[in-house]
């Protein structure tokens, strides 16, 4: 690509040499430019331009919040659905389902007013990983229990 550009430029210079040198001769140098430093900076420093007006910014922020809210609510529903499988009780006689649900609710309440998108994303990913790990462990234990029961039945 660069070689093609260079070839085209060289061809243009060879066809119209007076235009190329005319362009070089009339170049604006610093001493022919602005009178003050402020004018120089205004002319050459890239200015931050807003790409959206306020309404579009607000719409994008709402869209991000809505998407995050949807993901958070989806994770909470996944946790509630996953806790249905934990029907045995702990040492105090409380169902694990209820313990897990109350802990999930407490964690969600603690992170309720978090504004940093990076932290929210990290929490969501961690939550999804925790739910998946708990379900995988549950499935593994149930398979082991089924295999143990089969082995006991075969011995009899």
C-alpha cells in the first residue's frame, strides 16, 4: 500500500513538477503563522469534541444501566433457581436453600449502589462462576451418591 502511494506521488510530481514545488514554497511555517501562543495552540492542538448531544448521552447511559440491570436480575434469578436443588439442612436445622438465598440477597444489597462498570462486571462474572461451580459440585456429589447406592444394591 505504501509503495503504491509513493509510486502515485512520484508519478504526480513528474507530471506536474511545478505544482509540487509551488505547494512546498507556500507552506506556512511557524514564523508566518499565528501571533500568539494561544492562537498557535488553538490552531494545532486537537480539541475534544462531543460526539453526542446531551439527550443521546442520557439515552446511552440508560441503555447501559438497563442492560446491566437485566444481567443482574438474570443472575439473581439463576441463583434462586439453583438454590431449589439444595434441599438438605445444615447443622442448625436450616435448609441450605434458605441460607444460600439469604446470603445472595445480602451480597446483592451490599453491591446495590455500585456505580463503577468494571466492578459491576467483575461481580457479575464472579456470581455466574460461583453459581456454575456450585451446580457442578452438586451434580458431581449426586452422581457419586447414585453410584454408591447402585454399588450397595449390587452387593445385596
